[in-house]
């Protein structure tokens, strides 16, 4: 199965969250409607202006969760739940 990249242009701001499932994550509002799926989706873009790649993780019938790695939190200087970050998603990988 080959993977291709499709353009995406979506910006949102969300607070960092923490719980037992992921060390740090954000919830992407209206993700299923935007992406047309409730499955995991690989995406790329920027967080507070810094490049990143990640997989949006489904949360059942709700929005996707986007895990934020500790190294990325350090790069943007935000570590605490409630701190707001801006995302610009510019591509998604498709099969």
C-alpha cells in the first residue's frame, strides 16, 4: 500500500491537556467533519510556528486527540495544562 500526501489548510487554537492516555495532548474541534473520518490520521503542519508531524487519534464518537511530544512542548516553551497553542495543519497522509 503506498502513502500519498494531500494538502490541508486548517488552523485552530486549543489548550494543552493532560491525562493518563497521553502525557500532553490537545483536542481538535470538528476533526471528524474536517477529515471525513473517525479513524487515526497522519498529519503535518506547525505548532506555534514550529514544524511537526503526528497522528490524530480518534476518541470514539468525539473529536480527535493530537498528542504533543515533550520535545515539542520544550521547543515552544509550553508545558502546562491550559496553555493555549496554535496549530496550522497543512498536509495529511492518505493510503
